[in-house]
C-alpha cells in the first residue's frame, strides 16, 4: 500500500513539474508530421496482463510495420525530434500515466513484449508477479540499449 501511495504521489509531482515541457514536446511531435503524439506500446504487466505503455512517439508513423521492434541509434525510422527525446529519455515521461493508472510502478522490472514473455521459463515467469516499472537496476546499468544493439550487428 505504501509503494502505491508513493507511486501516485511521485507520478503526480513529475507530471505537474513537467507539464509545460510535455505540452511543448506534444506540439513539436504533432507539428513535425501530424501523426499521433503518443506511441502505445503493447507490453506484458503483472500476472501476464497486456497493457498499452505510453511513450512519446519517436519514430515515423507505423514504424512497427516497417521494421524490427528493437532499434539502433541510426535507425532511419527515428525522427529528428525522436533522436533528441530518446537521447534525453524524455520519451519515457508519459509512462507516469501508466503508473497513475496502476499498470506500472515507478520502480520494478521493465515490461516486455508478449513474444518474449511467451518464451519465459517457469522460473522466469516469477517476474510477472510484480508490476513492471519505469526504472530498474537493468535500466540503470544498461541505459543505452540502442548502442549495445549497434555493437551486436
């Protein structure tokens, strides 16, 4: 119960403090190509429930239909605005909406795609017993996944 109260209060403070910036980012994304401001990424949450994780859209419209789900920093589908948002992690701020909705927590394991959680072993499925989070140890340790992916190709 205390963690949920923290999640709600912390999320409200973040969204209020960044509200003007969120509006500006939304306008810039919309004015760039007229597409949707948010990308609603389907992710697996607590108890295997699929939810839509909000992020600022950093790629061209329908990018998920034009290439793989993982991207590198030089992916041609990333918009110029998106490059900045990804570099500064500002694209992640809308996830505080998911926290307010109770789908995520501020701290917890990062939510994954269903195609990956479907491959979990019984032992790995224990991660689905808690709410996913905006940040976790792996996110801090591995803060630039795109750079790592570039090295593996």
